[in-house]
């Protein structure tokens, strides 16, 4: 991998990484971006970056993975170090599409290739206790929590926090997995015994009685420029994101504070690329950060049509050291996840659309991920519904039969 030293603004040959005078590396179109992970986030990242002129290669253990359908793919396990080195040989810059990438492999790649995100953020966000401490260090509130090492500690903490409270594994949980909502003290023993089988630390969180769930995607490039996307209001069904509503139905002060907190976290953690900040909004206007994801995020899919710059283009811009794009909202939008049980109804609608969209003035934009098996509750795609306002978009979602399964 070659480099060119020169003043800021010096022209570089297409595809040749260069070092700016401020030390940040610039990877220009024509270069190859390597992605650890080949799922739908990598696919959408590659689609956005290909339009800018970048090439892509992904490492993923699943043959013909979603990203592999639109980019080169190395089929290998995430902890296969030789495969990771092959990814490094083919790529000018390496990023990741989900946070459960093997941190040891990411650390090795940081030493042997160019991984602007580094491995430290992965190390932090892969572990709930480390993540919470990092958020607090950035000056942002999280729900009261306690590390749990025994059933007796769990009972004592549950009595202190009050019921309900939520016991979680420190690593490996997503979409509600690795969690137990404790609603009575009689459950503490079983909850501890069950989640202890994961062989990781446990953390108990006080249950926050929130009015709304919000999220903000923040981007930061190596030069320290930060841009935030408009806050999304998120609605979950059975612990899986169902809808993201933008603009979020909260007042302007809350929107501004949510974006400010996300920017503070991006700065405090030295993020390069994207970080998704999930938050709880309480009835009195308080905001607590719930979780972080150092990558493009499901709740940011609305940006693909509704914003001047999508989250996926922004991520590529950030990791390649380019100036960040304008993230401003161009249209109200509601993103609806398409799970396995929704694929059939969606395809039927696509073959014979009803008149609701035209009557309501809604513009549904379909994105399917190329997964081969439509399993129940598996994320298969999403639909971005653009409209004059979010009520209209929600009316279209309600009138279709797609999400009634």
C-alpha cells in the first residue's frame, strides 16, 4: 500500500492512499475497501461506496453472503487470521459491519494494514460494562447498573433498583437475546443460572420507564469532523426494531440534546466512521443512553432516500478520510423492517400494488438484502416510506397487509 506526503489539497492519483499534512490518511475512489462481515450492512455500504468509485471485498463465513453478491468475498471464519491477512492484501482500507468481529483479528489488522477505526472501540462496545463506563466517561448518563457475580448479588441489586429490572450478558446479546426482564424476586435465581451459561460477566440495569426510544447516528472522520443525522423515534416489537420515524415526534429541544449527546460520545470515544447511539427519553425530558453500535445501524436505514447523504456513504467518507457529507433531512420518512414473515406479503404487494400509496401521496422504497432463507423474525429487508409527513407514512404502513403477519 503506497502513500504520498504533501500539503493539504495536493492532488493524488485515483485510488492511491495519501497522508494529509495533519496526519489523516486519505483513501480516494478507485481504492479497495475491505469489510469484516458480509451481511446486509456491508451490502448497503458497498452499494453506496461503489457509486463513489470504490471497490469492495468482504470476509464472511457464509457463501454468497448479501455483501458477496455485490462485491468480492473471501469465504472464511471471522477469526481466521490467514483469511484476514488475505483481506488486508486486497484492500487499501479495512472497516467492519458489525461489532462482534473478533477483536484479536481487528487488532492484528490494525498492526498489519490500515484500519482507521482501530480495535479499541470494538473492544469497548463488545462488552456492556466497558461500554457503559466509556459513556459515563464522556459525560453522558446511562441507566443505573451493577456488575453481577452471584445470585446473591443479583438479589441485592434487584432490591436496590426495584422491579422490573433487566439482567443482561455483557457480551453477545442482540435483538433481545441474552436478556432477562426480572419482574419478581422469585425469578432471580433462575435468571442468574440461565444467563450464567453464556460464560461472560452479567450486568443488571435499572428499568427506565421511558416515553420514547430514540437513536442518533453520528459520523466522525480521522480529521475530527463530526456530523449527526436527525434523531429517529424507534418502535420495537418483541425486542426487534419495527419502525423508525423521522422526524422523531418530540420537541426541538430534545432533538437538539439527543444530537449533542451523540456528538459528545463520538468525540469522547475517538470514533472514526459511524456510531449509533440508542437512547431512552423519559416523561420529564431526561435522556439516558442505552447502547452503542460502532457501525451503520438499522435505525439509520431511513437516510438512504430521506437524507442528502446516506449513513452508508457517510461511513465510507469517514473511514476514507474524506470530508463528511450533508446529513440533513429532505423528506419525512418512516422505515419499516421486513422480517421473514413479511417477505411474502411484500412481494405480493410489489407484483400488484394497491392504490393506497397514490391516494396518500406516499412513496414506498423497497430494499431487500439477498438472504436465501426467509426465517421467522429474521431481518430480510426494509421499506422506507417517504411522505409529506410521518402520519401519512404511518397510515400507508397500517393500510397494507405486509406487517399484519
